[in-house]
């Protein structure tokens, strides 16, 4: 990405943790990238999966704002808080940068109901705790079961898994009533992205995959 930055580059988006790989960058790696990024380039850090991160050395991006005001940290209520239908998230940045965004944004782009729900969500620590527990358990279960079925499962810092399941598995699963995401559009025709579900949903997926791979244990 650094190599792709040129004279005309205005903004760089870094998705951390990344969608659809589930991978994340640690503070050291991320720091090396930021150090070399010219300060004429706005750095937009997409952290919509922030709350799911499990690695201890995740970059403290908000602290970066002091040294690098040309930075915007983006978070969302669509993921861990489950409010995607209300269309609300937030950005944290220097007031000058936010001022430019304010000039260009549509008026009333966040409605009052969404705002009330978001504020309530921030206080709902039990929901976050429970979601993290269900997610962690689901990651462990699915990683174990899918690996046993012979699939390659990428480590994740999100609420989904990137799985090398083979060409056609997306369609086969669809026929058995399980919807995952095909990754052909990302240049990964053999992969699917699987959102971690409730335990019974995860079990249903594993059963469906097992019936597709009768030769596996
Ligand atoms: C879901 C998602 C978004 C969009 O979030 P919204 O707040 O629902 O618009 C942005 N970036 C990534 C990486 C996502 O996965």
C-alpha cells in the first residue's frame, strides 16, 4: 500500500481488523506503516470490528490522533451492537478534519431514533460481554470442526471466519438453507466467509458441510 501512495494520493483506508480476511495488524506493524505515510495523506482507519479484537498488541489508534491530526478513526454500531439497520457509526478525528467532513455531509444524516439507540448501546456492557463470549466460543468450535473436515480456516479478530472450503461450496450450502458469503469477488474463488452464529446455527452449518464431504471423518 505504501508503494501505491503517490503525489496525488489524498486518502488511504486501512481496514483493521480486515474484512473479509479477519486478519489484524499489531501496533508495531501498523506503526511502521504510519511512520512512512506522508502527512499530506489522510489516514482513515476502518475499525468497525474493533470491539471483537482479541490480540493484546492492537494499535491504540486514538492516541495516534495527537501526533497525526490527518487521521480519522471509524467505528460502527452495525457489528457488535447489532444496529446495522439503524445506519449509525462514528468517526474520531481532529476538529479541523471533522470540520471539513461536516461541510460536505448531508444534513440530518443520523436520525434521532438511531442516536438514542446508539447511546443506549454504549451503556449495554452486558450485551457486549455476552456477544464476545458467544463469538469466541463459536470461533473455537467452528475452527475445530471445519479444520477436522479438512478445510483451511484463517485466524480471526472479527465475528466471521475466512474458510477455504472449495469451489461450489457456497451454492451447495445455499441449497441446504445455509447462507455464507462467496469470496470470488475478492479473487478467492475457493473461499467463503462465514459469520459466527449462535451455537445451534454453527452446528447446523457443520452438519451441512459434513453432508457435503462424506469422505471426511
Ligand atoms: C460492515 C462494514 C462497514 C460498514 O459499516 P456500517 O456502519 O454498517 O456502514 C465498513 N467497513 C467494514 C470493514 C465493514 O465490515
